[in-house]
C-alpha cells in the first residue's frame, strides 16, 4: 500500500460550512468588482446615447472599458487566490466571455427595440442595464470561475513505496 508522505490516511475534505463561506465571499467580491465595472458601463453607455449613438452601438462601446475594469477587479481581488495561468490566456478568455455577455446585453436592447417596439432612453436602460446585465452577470460568474480563473491544483505529493523488508 502506498500513502503520500505526511498525509493522514483519511484526510477530511473542507467542511461544507467553510466551502459555503468561501463561495459567498467570492460572490460578494465578484459583485463589488462587477459593480464598479457596471458604473463605468452605464456611464459610457449613456454618454454614447447622449452623443447620438444608437442603443446597440452604445452598449457595445460601453462594454470595452467596463471589461477592462472588471478584469482588474476580478484577477487581482475576487480570484487572486486562484492559479495564474498567464495574463494573455486569462485576458483573452475573459474578453471572449465578456464579449458573449455583452452580446447577451445588446440582444436585450435588440429585443426591446425590434420585437417589443420600446425605443426610449428609459427602455434602453432597462433592457441593457437591468435585464441584459442580470443575464450577462449570471453568465460571466459561471464562465469566469469555471474557465478563466481556475482553482489551484493540489501539488502532487511524493509517494513513498511502502513495504516490509
């Protein structure tokens, strides 16, 4: 029989209460970092509308600076304890998933305009920054914690070949 050096035979997993506490902390930090990005998004979106841009174009434009703010907040705060798999890889995946989420938000504006006929600034804000943001946020949380900021892998523990001599 082989056992890792220094490991008890029946090492218990983290208690469910501590996993839940870590998850709640992660969700809270994700929402705070996202809240800052959301403020940037709404500000730039409404600036675009004020400059005469259409709702979909303003939403796409506002997603770029918001994504940069969100990456910094999530990499260096929310998921700082997770493996660093390279800034290039992380940022590329982060931007791809953020673009998909921005597409979800822009689609909300499209549905509001095209299918429902709501074209006011208020309707644009509700569809982009409430409905679209809620759907996009759920997608982002799942994608970031699953694909972008991976869990640290346990270090391989040396194995001692045991036997009776």
